[in-house]
C-alpha cells in the first residue's frame, strides 16, 4: 500500500466546486444513490444473517440485527460523506457497511461466553471498547499505515475469506452433522442454483444487471425455495412498520480482556481495509488526500464500533464494491453517497424490512455467501500480487501466517486445552493472522538491519 499525501493546489473557495462537492439534479441524485444502495445491500445484510444463523437466534431477533445494521451503516455513510467538522468523516463518496472481519470473532466469543444470545453481552462489550480504541488511535494509525503494506493486508484479507467458508457451509448443510436434516441434497442443490445464477448473470449481462448479480440470485433462489417450504413469513406480519433497535437489547455489556483484544485486532484490520479504499477512491475522484482526511475517515469506523456496541449492530468498513462503482460510473459527487446513507437509515427504521431479510432461506444466503467470501479471498490474492518476493522472506511470512491462522478453522478443537483467554485470541483465524503477519513483517522487513524492505 503506497500512501501519498498532497496539499490542495488552490483555495477551495475560488472557482467552481470540485466534482466531489457538486450536487447533481434531484432526480439523478436519487437514482444514483439508489444504485449505491443496490450494490451494497446484499453484503450489508449478510453479516447479521451469518452471525444470527450461526448462533441460532430466533428469526425476529435476526431481523432486529438487520435493522440495527442498516441504521448504523446509514449513519456512518452520512458521516463519511458529509463530515462533522474536523473530527469525523473523510468527505468522499464512500459507503460504509458491516465488515465481514467481525463474523468469525463474534461467533467464537459468543460461543465461549454462554452460546447464542447469552454470549452477546460479552460480544457487544468488546465491540464497544474496540470502537473507543478506534477513535483514540485513528490519527496515530494514519501516520503508521506503512506498517500495514500489501504483505500484511493481503494475508489478512485472504484469511478473512477462507475462515468464513465454514459459516456459510453451516447455513447450507446445517451445523449438526448427526442430525437427519444435515446435508440434504435439496438444500445443497438450492445453494448450487444460487451460485449458478450468479455465474450466469456475470457471464451474459453487463452494467447494472451484472452488478446486482448477488441480489438477483438471492431473490430468484428465495422464489424457488417457496414450494420447498423454506420460506416462513409469519414474523414479517408481526413486525411493525416503524421502530428502532433498543440499546443493549441482549443485556448490559460485559467486558472480558481476551474478547476485547480480539475485537481491537478486528478494528485494526478494519482500519487497514478502509485505508486502502479511502486511498483508492481519493485517486479515482482526483481529490488530494491529507493525513487529517484519512484520520477522520478512520475515526468514523471507530464511531461505528461504539454505535454497534450500543445498538446491537456491527463495526463498519468502507465497501470496496461501492468504490468500484465510483470508478465504473465516473460519478464523483459525495452527495450521491449521502442519499444512499439516508436510504439505509430509513430502511433501518422499518422493522418489516429486517424481518423480511431474516426470512430468507439459509441455503440461499449460504450459496450467495460462498461466492462473496471466495471473492474476499480473491481480493486478498490480488493484493498479494503487489508483494515483491525475489530476494525477500515474504513467501515464508505468508506461509507461516496462513498455516497458523487456518489451523483453528480446520481443527476447531485445536486449542481446547489452552486457557480460555488464549483460545479467544489464538482460535480466531483473523486475529491470529493479524498478529503473526504484523510481527513477522516487522522482524524481516523493518527491524533486521541490512534486510531489504520489500513490502510494496
């Protein structure tokens, strides 16, 4: 990751506004904002669906998580695009959404501290502290981002995708291999159909239709699942048209050091993701990026952790698919993204929306998530392509990181004889990946005198 800051070449008060600050006509503004919403929606709701499904939460509770997730995503998107003084927000067309990085640690922590909803007070206590941690270190992180080069971020992104495959496998086949319902051919076939639809849409369509492949596959898969008896809409009828997630829905937050450390590492990973996207979108829109801009953008991610801990939601990061949409359309106005944020807030205040999303069949969500998580891994491989290997130890660093990080994924009971606090950190593939690759990168590429620093 090569991060270069520059100063504006002119007084922003002189002449016409920068395209980032222009406001399109109302009709075009609304349509472009809706398009950003359509691009990110499936990814935004996937996190609460995966966490809720893995923890076996009731459908109405998962619906509440979805609404809280949309609400917080909308608030942070507005903060990022509009900004709050010199405190928060990068003021670029950046859409915020729940990070997939949080899925595995949340499930692990909840299972360690009571299982299901009983473990969520500990989860949200840790997220709350990680949000405060993010707010405190945002400015500092913006100055030391050179210690999170493609070698580090690429390894972590690969592990995120690989470690989450088990979560969507559980949605497709079930979580109890001894149950007679486990691994039904019809459920696996339905998930396969969803994957096939995604492939066909990408192969034979272009433009907006292609970008909506995941969302369209979920809709079609759900329609197919209706005669299979997998769609239950009773909770949708019970849900209200207006409401808001109650703070600390699962009880007063509980604070355990191992869980807090794990979530603080997640926040660091989130910062790494967001930094790459902030730099990318700044280059796309030709807007000079200064250290204070990056710090304010990262602080907004920290705020998302605080709001998530309060409102039963999830930490947010910049959504790469929306960054790609900016490059594809050439629309640079940050106010388009603000409209997307307003729409997200509106959806987050409608409980029926959350209940409807929660009613989506598990095999359908699992099939779509399989592709999405594999895409995360593919993005990590693309980032690693920037790493220099000749004359360096970077291949060894990647090998050790992947082996240590993925051990608990393929052998869930690997650390069961270790203390609980150690398990909380080491048994999380993402947490262990960040720690191992960060330390090894420092050891081989920064601390060792005479070693060539080939990390970009």
